[in-house]
């Protein structure tokens, strides 16, 4: 029997939909295609369970694509005394960087400039926190060759790493390292495709309604076909929408906003500029260098009550806060005119009553509803794998599923060096390899589009071959899937405008 493929394409999608409509046997139905849902699907499928993942929109449509793109060791949680959460983060970061997704993550220096505005007490507190984070790295078994130890550097090296840093009175900087994703949406995609490799049916544009602990009504939203499926376990992994599937869930969403700049505005930094938020011992604003020649500035933590929007929007107050805070550490102030794009995501925090959302625990929870639905909420991107393991451990136990043990701490994702389909990448563009890892050769070799290695638009290093691959291998169904999630061209509206026509042409050619 031929092993399942990692490819997500229209032919596989149609076959999977037809099988479900005909009453295919399902052990686990996962609702939600973000990082948590994809992680649960991979965990379930790799245990030998017949698994289906359905997502009403697209993979990584919600919170998972709006993160700071950090795989972090939990330094913030240490500062607020949440040692268990910090330790879990450090362990999961190590697993990602050493085994499951090293191709998508690099060590990023995080630099706190020692400016006159930073008191000796604040500097000492940051230094102690960095050292504690380094101790967590060591206890998690992540080698210093991957994440170098904490150090102090002089003013000249500080300015070399972040050329835009304020130099008046600069006394050097404290530097720690953390993990940075090339892209959060690509991590979700790699997890989902690896789940498909283990036999999971991964279906976007499929809405789940009338959900119980053993069934759901599925509607394919492109064609309108509806049918009911039965499953031995149903997992609700819809993040901030969890309460719409399971009415017993009470969440308190928190909005995190980022601004997008040209890297030139920060002097093309090679480290993250980390600026303490005045009056806080655990919050920072980060200016993070990104792919496509951008720097992303974040992060806010604001209550977001009311209906859950498909795409949250930054508020004027959050934009002002981010600019005001980062400008305390810059030689030349940034203004709104420098902002090229902005985005916001909602954290699915468990409602713990009053207080600031910044003080609510990021610990995840796996809950069984009166209906029998198993819901996983809380947590964060870095710990998605552990969340999925805990979810499936509970599902196996309470539903009596015949399943093997969790294996995901040692399963390489699509593109990882140890993945079965990975190939040498010698001679390929560095940007292509950064996004696709060991799958980059397949991106090129499978291309049938004209001028495959040409950029999709001037000044954007995404190739035409990558656009075609998004459609033929990565499940992209429309323009937004390609621009906003398979690539991140859409983070800057002007870039999306320049690339749109060429992407539409490739989509149309594939449809024909």
C-alpha cells in the first residue's frame, strides 16, 4: 500500500470530501485549522487514528498567523512567576529547534539597549531574567550552539546590530537569544501537511455545525454540499471561536497588535530591539527583523470584548503606544508615515475574572463539555505540540480509543532536514530555502509555470514557482490563501497590489 502523500491539492480534497459524504470511518474529528488544530490532527494521525481536520476558512486563518513569530523560552512568564509555563515553553522550543522544525527557526539576538532611561535596577532585573532564561534553556537541553548564552556588549556592537538605536548616553546592551520563525503560517502548514502524510484528511472551507461529542454537520462552503459525519471523538480547537462550538467555554480574548515597517527604517537590523515598557517589569516592545525586507513592531495586550471578527484591527491607541515606546530607544523617531502595514490577533485566554489580560495565565486547558466535545483552549504557539499531546491523551483515555503513544516530539515536519521528502538545497536562493527547507528543491523541480525563479513582483523575493507550489501542493484555493497565508506578501497592502495580477494569472492557469 502506498504511503499517504504530504500534498494538499484539489484532487485529494475532492476525494476526501466524497469519502466523508459516503460515511467514512472517523476516530477523531478536529475542528479548527490553526496551529493547535493542526497539531492535534498530527498527534492523532501519527498514533494510528483515522483523523479528519476541518476548517471553515483556511489553514492559519485566525490567531496563528498574527503572532510575533517567536518560538520563545518563556522569559516573560518567568518575570511574572509562572515557572511551569516558562519551563514548558523552553522544552517545546528545544524540540522545534532541534528535531521537528529546525528549518523554519533561527536563533535571534534580543538586544536591550542600556540607555539613560533604563535605571540600574531595571538593567539588573533584565539581566537576572536573561540569566534565568538561559538556565531554562540549559535545563531543557537546548545547546548553546543553537541559542548562545547571555552576554553584555559595548555601544559599537549594539549600533552594528541595530543601527537605528539611540546612541546618546548608550552604555552598550544586554543580549539574549531566542527562536524566531521565518513565518508562523508556514509552521501551521508544515504541521498540517505532515498530518496528511500520516493519513489525516485536511479540509479547508468546510464548516462544522450542530457539533456533539460524536458527530457534526459539515458544509463545504464553496459548493454548499452538507452531510453529517460520526466520530469516536470530536475536538474543538477553534481558538477564540471555541465558545461558538462549545457554549460551556468562557474566554476573555486579548488583542495583540503589530506594525510593519521597511527594514531600512531601523537600519536593516540583525537583532531584535527590545524596549522595556515603562512601569512594567515583564512587558517589552520588540522590533523584530523579518523576511521580505520588513521589521515588525509589537506587542500590545488589550481586552477585546464583543463579537469575534474574522480579522481583528489595531486601534489608534495601540499604534500610538507602540510608536511612543519604541521611539524612546531610537536616534530618529518613527511616525505613522513610516508604517507600511498593521495587523492584530486575538489570544484565546481562559476567562479568570477581573484584572489585566496581561496578567492572565497562558497555560492551556483541555475540557470536556456536557455535550461530550473535547475543547482545548489557552496556551500559545510555542507550546502547540504539548497542547495537542495533552488533548489526545485525554481523548484516548475518555473515549477508549485504540491508539499508540504520542510520537510528535520526534517527528520531523515537512521541510525539516530529517523528513523523508527533504532534498539537498545547494544552489537555491536563500529566501526560498528559508521558507521551504528541504522541500525547496521540489518547489523548483515541480514547477511548470513560465519563468519559475523570477520574483512574483519587483522587490519581492517570493518566486513564481512558490506561488504555483502553494496551489499544487499546499492547499491554496484562492488569491487570499496565497498572498496572506502561503506567503506573507499581504502584510503590506502595497506589495499585495503589485503581486496580485501575476498571482491571479497563475491561479487561473491551474484552474484551466
